[in-house]
């Protein structure tokens, strides 16, 4: 009984140690984050890469701007006036991230952490007419800003840290295994902890893939946003119509030429019988 009593705690401790080791191994999985914005030809666009165990697991290229309303005192120091700060995501930002099978996250900090952006992506499956389909989407955006920062805010009344969050967000919806690309501007509204204030996040030149990246530093096939597809159609439609019109003209001229040649070779039979004696 003593041997069994001693062996049980040892086995239990061993199991606990193994569980702790497994948990720590998951937490300390080698992760690298890189800001490659210097490679972009667009000075307003940033490029972020998250790599886990030497493999790219999240890539994001986008330009972001935040329109933040804030209150200042009027000249009479009695009334409040709402001003607006335009805050752009700048190059050289600090970046953090994590990758998971069904959930990935990107965090960006800039201007000495006066501003912080967190983007949460989820991958989920749902039933469709053709069977189960998997998609990923941007499910949450959080923007933390400090209205005491003097570059963008001038004498804000409620100066200090504020947090703006999205509400029931479902954006950038993309089939699993593909990247999302959209050059057009997209706006996302964020409710601020500053009372009765709504922050607007404007994304543009977006190319993101938070899951299922096959090749290192290479996006998978693009899933274009409807706005880009519509603009592309509007650009190519005049060209298509011009080609169709040109083809119709060519075909018409060809038919006319063939018809004219055939009628020119036909012998004209006189309707007046008096003209028959002049024939032959």
C-alpha cells in the first residue's frame, strides 16, 4: 500500500509537469513579426508579416486612417466645440501578432504607443447548398488612442486614453485558402469610450491573409471585393463595347462587299423586248 501511495503522487506530478510543458511549448512557439513597410512603393501603405516556427502564417498590407472626434472649449470657455483628428498609421510601427487554426490576431502600435490597433480574424465553417464551406473574416477591430498626444490633438477637454471598438463586425469575408484584396476605401465605425463619440476607421489598398498561407511571404489567390470588381467592369466595359462595335462594322462591310461583287457578275436581262436585237 505504501508503494502504491507513493507512486500515485509521482505519476500525478509527472502528468501535471507534462501538461505544463505542453502549454509552455504552445505559448513559447517561435514567433517572428516583421514590419516590411519599407518595401512598399506606396508611402501610405504598411506591410506586416507574422511568422510561426519559420513559416509565414499571417500577411497584411493596407493603409489605415482614423477620423477621431474630440471636444475642445469654445472661445467663451463655456461651450464645447467638436474638432476632428485625422490619424494615419505610420511606417516604422511596432507590430505583434499570433496565429491559430481558427483565430488570428494582428496588433500595431505607433507614436510611442499613443495609438494601438488590434484586428481579430476568425475562420469558420457553415452549410451551403453545395455542402460545407469555410470562410474567414475580420470579426473585431479595437483602436486605442491618447487624446493628450499633441501632434494630432489640440487642447482636448477629456484628454487621455480612450478605446474604440467595433460592434458585431463581419468584414473582409473571404473563402478559406484565399487572400482578400481591395483597393477601394472601406469604412468601419468604432464606438469610443469618449461619450457619444464614434471613430471612423478607413482602410484602403488592402491585401490580407490571416490563414492557410502556402508559400512563405506569398499571398494565395486573391478574392477581390465587390467594389473593385465593379470598377474593373466599368473600366473594361467601354473596351468590350468598342470591340463589339468594330466587329459589327467589319462584318457589315464584308457582307456588303460580297453582295456587291455577286450582283456585279450577274447578267442583266432587258425587260424591253426591243432590246433583245442588240444582244448577241
